[in-house]
């Protein structure tokens, strides 16, 4: 089962992106400003979702390396071969 924050991210971002697609793809006079806004919203949501789901956990793993090495050394103290 997914965690609640993950479900919220995976439900809200795509629905907003799909909601903005008609505005971004609309052709006609006076739509230039709305198209630009829609494209920026879509790009921001996609970038934010990717950063939240992929890059941020990677940084957490990278910065917690020291903690993991300390835990590993404690585990090795308790293991007797």
C-alpha cells in the first residue's frame, strides 16, 4: 500500500497537468498569455514531482551515508562468527 503523501503527489500532479493541457494547446486570438501560464504550470509540476520523488530521496541516501556506516559498525560489533 502506498503512503499518503506519495498518493497525494501521484494524484494531484497528473490531474492538474491534464487539466492544463487544453489551455496549453488552445489556439486562437488572445490565448498567448494563458498558453504561457499553462506551460509554466505544467513544467513546474513535472519538475517538482520528479524532484520530490527521485532527487530528494537520492540526496537523503547520500547524506545519510555516515549514519549507515555507523549502524553497520554497530552491527558488526554484535555479530560473532
